[in-house]
C-alpha cells in the first residue's frame, strides 16, 4: 500500500477576517499539491486565481451558457497501418480572461460543484454532432469514430440513458461511431447502477472502453460483467516499456488478456518511437499520445482528413507534432484509413 499525503498551507494575513477564507485558501493550496502528485503547497495569489469550486461556480455556469467550452480531438492511430482510425474528444475552456484554460484547472471544480453533469451532457451531444459531420463530409472513407469520457456523476444520473438516446437521435449519428470511456473509479462508485446504465447504453449501439485499467482497485470480473469493447492501457505502464520489467510484463499480459476476451487494446501516452515499436511487437491494436499528435481543434482534424489516404506517419513528423508545429504542418503527420 502506497500512501501519499497532500498538504495545503495557508497563513492568515492582516486583512484575513473570516475563518472560512483561511480554510478556503488552505483547500486551494491542497488541490494544487494534489496536482503535483503529492507533497505540500503554500497558498499564494497565483493559486487564488486558479479555478476552484468556491470562487468560480458562477463563471463555469456562464461559460456553459455562453458557449465558452470547446472540444479538442486527439488522434488514435492504428499501430499496424500508422493511420488515424478514431479521435478522443477532450474538453477545453476558452476563458475570455485567461485564454485557453487547462482541463486540470477546471475539471475538479466541475466535479465538486456537480456542473460536470450538464457540461458532460453538452460534450456528449457535441461529440456526436461532430462525428456525424465527419461521417457526412468524408462518406468515401472509413468513418472516424469519436470516444469521450463519462464521469462518475453522469453515470449516476437516472436519466443518463435518455440523455444518450437524445444525443444520438438529435444528431442522427451512427451509434457505432461513438465510444464511451469509463474509468475504474466510475465503475466502482456504484457497481450495480453503473452496470444498469452501461447495459442500456450497449443496447443503443455505442461502444464501451475501460480507461486506466490496472491503476485502481477493480477486478477482472469488470471486463466480463460490463462487456467492454476496448481496453485502454494507462500511460504509467507505457512509460516503462522496455525499461521496467514489471511494466513491460503488465502491458504484455494486458494485451494478451484483452485479445483473449475479444477486446481492442489502445495504449495511452505514447511518446517515443521505441514505445511504438514495442507495442507493435506485442500486437497492440492502437495508440495515442504526443508522439503522434497533441489534442487539436476540429479544424485541424478536418485538414488531416483532407490529406491523401496513402500518407503515413513518420517518426520525424511525430516529433514535429510533439514540439508544437502549426496546425498546417501537423496535418501532414497522420495518414487516414480509407
């Protein structure tokens, strides 16, 4: 058992008149410490400007009402063909005051305030709408599937199946092009409720992916009970490929187990050519990460879709994408399955 302490420290200043203010500042510092994977953090004014539930619930509600949330898409590449086969939808906040806000700065606030439910519903419908758009624009090619994350709170909503059905109906997207990603934590929060919701979701035709498998406390029975279609291998294991005997063994067995269960495997956080080579040797199906491309606006994916179908992905182009090339250059880094 590995224990990690997260400590937030706030010192009362002369103008501090309310105990609640001091406690709030200490909580803000503790959240900052958590983002550093353990340790302590002292509160200062820069932390005060971060998005926290106590200070920004109103702004987040306004962001949803005013359309300030946008989706970026990270390509998922076939390790056999080196071509893009799907994308993962990731939310971003275009704050007029701060610019593009990193998700780590506002997702915790969405979770703690409960706003993750309406925002998650928006993500679901927007991802479906974008998938339908690509389906229509590039009807002569293999359709581009879109995966998106479903939070614990979303899955706990009694009307989640209705929300999913409405999104599929309104956008008229082919359900097979939509994949819902669920983490181990979301499943363990309420196993029976999650099973009911996901069973209903499966009947609508969408695919299910288990994210972060092996990093939590779930059992292998989850894979059988929830009829998962995709198993995503966490970056923490991919990082050790070829260097850590333990991580390499875990990845090898995860891929073998998924293959035996008829599941597709996707390696997350791929950053080097050696990792790609190793994953291909283990017969992993797909990969995503900065080696290929950072999450990009839909316009960049449009440009990638417009590339010749025979253009593949080279290591040098992958490194250019990682280093932050302009969208026009980044579009040359991905091939497209036809």
